[in-house]
C-alpha cells in the first residue's frame, strides 16, 4: 500500500500510466470477485483505495499545473 505522498513524488506521465494500469487491475479483480475466484477479497478493497488515492493526486497535479499557466 502506497501513501499519497509517494504518488506525489511521481511525474504526471508516470502517474497517468499507473492509474490506467491500476484501473485494469480493479476491473480484473471485480470480475474475479463476481466469479468467486479471487483469493483474498480484501485485496480488492485495498486496490480500489489505492486507485482513489492515485486519482486524487492526479487531480491535484493537473489543477496545480493549470493554475501555473
């Protein structure tokens, strides 16, 4: 589990790529959860929370870059 400050150290492009990758991971886990093949359902919750943290930091970065222009 990463904290928000660890995502803030990433570049904007790297964070966008990480968000896309984590979104795919959440979708895959959602399918596995529905099919009851997910090993640990708590991992799904943690992955969703990490994705939310990433998206929050991404929004902050975009807002800050827009304000600087």
